[in-house]
C-alpha cells in the first residue's frame, strides 16, 4: 500500500510538472506568435513608408534630371567660350614673344623707315 501511495504521489507530481511545462510552452508559443505578428505589422508599415520614400525620391530625381537638361546648352556655351579664351591666350602669347621682322613691317606699314625706327 505504501508503494501504491508513493507511486500515486509520483504520478501526480509528474502530471503536475507536465502540466506546468505544457503551460509554459503554450505561453512562450503565444508570445512568439505575438512577436511574429508585430514584426509583420512593422515590416508592412516600413514597406509602405519605404515605397513612399522611394516614390518621392524617384520623383525628385526625375525633376532634377529635367532641370539639369536645361543647363546642358549653357554648359556647351561655357565650354565653347573656354576654348576660345584658351585659343586667344595662346595667340596673345605668340604675339608677345614674336619679334617683328622688317619684311613683315614693310608689308604691313609700307615703309622701311618705320621698321628702322622700331628696331
């Protein structure tokens, strides 16, 4: 009889322990489901925001591209001006370093006296 009472007590203990473990596991499972739902909701909200930000960014980029196309003509004009300035500076430097000779002066001014007065 004592063996039966001990076996019954151990059986009750294990049943109670089993019930407690099952309850803990069910509570953890419920928490996990809640966290999964929260993560899904946050992901959806972030996805909506991200898509909104992406759409806004695309719009801004398109507007900037459109505006920058208007500057292309100005850029071409500035580049052409820079080329002309470089050419003029080169020619100016040539004129500064070039020593006039008599033949050119005679051809340009028609007088040998004028060329002699310059040299």
